[in-house]
C-alpha cells in the first residue's frame, strides 16, 4: 500500500475515534482558562457520578497516600487543587475512551498506560523541580498522552503495525519511530498530535507530543519541555515501566541535560523518586479501570 493511502487511512480512522464528551471538552477548556476556579470544576464534574467516583478512587489510592479518606469531590479539590482534579477527570476520560484493558496488537494496554502514567508523573515532578510548578499539571497530561499515537496505530492498524515492526526488528528497541515513519509516513508522536488537535487540545501540548522522539526543536517549542519528555521516557524504561518488558532505554543525552539545566545528581534524585512512586502509579491505573 502506498504511503499516501496509509496516511489517508490514518486520518480517516482518527475521524472515527469518538470525540471527547462535551463534559470532558469543557474540562480541557477549564484547564486552559485562567479565570476558572474550584467551584467551576466541582460543578462540572459532579454532574457525572461515574467520573466523580473514579476521581475519588484515584484520590484515595496509593498514588497520593493521604492519611485521611477523600470522600467528596469538594474535598478532592481542596487537597489536590482544582487544576489537578481537572487533569484527573481528563485522564480518566481519555484512558476510558482509548483503552480496552487487554492486549491488542503489539502492546499490552495496561503496560502502555502505566508507562504513560509514569512519564506523566516524572514530568510533573521535574516541572516542580525545574521552575515550572505552575505548569506541572499540564506536563503530567503531556506525559500521559505522549504515546497515544501508538494506541491509534495499534488499535486500528494492528496487522500493518506488526508487519512494520517485525520487518525492521524494532518491536523491542528504540528504533520503533523509524519503522513507523518508513511504513506509515509518520511516527506515533505525529499521529498522536493529529488526534489531540481533533480533540481541541492546545498547541502547547500537541506540538510537544510531536517531539517525543525528535531532537531538532522547532521555533515555538520549549527545549526544556522536550528534554523533560525525553528524560522521563528514558527513566520510566530504566525502571522497567516501558511499553515492552524487555525494551532497552536510550542514554540520557547531554543536550537534554543542558536544555533542562540538570546534572546527573538531579537525574539520580528523580530515579529515586520514581522507585518510590512505582506502586502508586500502578494503583492509579487500577483505580481508573
């Protein structure tokens, strides 16, 4: 099949993916709005009892480890902040929309989402550590969604994806993007950005996800954010939280360390942070499924 035809089919399949519910579209808007507040978030999410229940389950999971039960949405907003509750609502909704909870094609959905949650958790932590605390919730979302293009390819092009990866021997290695580009004409970062544009996510998010495995940073994209994404992806794989059990992580590049303003001591501290966070990340996934 010609690449132009494959690209056309990718766009066609993305059009078939359900749009985010009107409520979740409003959540995305709340996250972007500087005028939204805790009451706006509480009023919106409380209209969906199922979503409220899942948010409370996550809030009471080992991911946060609160000593006291979080038994109301108002309490969740109080202890987590309305930005994080909005982020949780969006995360739960997206995982539900694009997850079968079982192996499909090349990737276990559970491993893929746990990897994505790990990357999001690391990016949020790095945001706090490297002067981006106000943006840390958005960084979490970027990490969560950085591999969403793999879900699209794996779900809708399972046989073609398997063939592309097997022909290049890239199923368990970092060259997967080359296999995707050779076969589909774009890698999973670009596929993910197309979906997020359809879902009306801000350019600051989808443009960064396009850079998942790229090094030439275009104008308008923050090199430090790209570095955080690369480093978080590598560290999660180091800790055995990649999309494959045997995938080999790339080395963290000096260019990424320089762009972030980090050194090896900083990275070691984040490694220790991730070791402590592993059980909580798995508990987060369990709470939304």
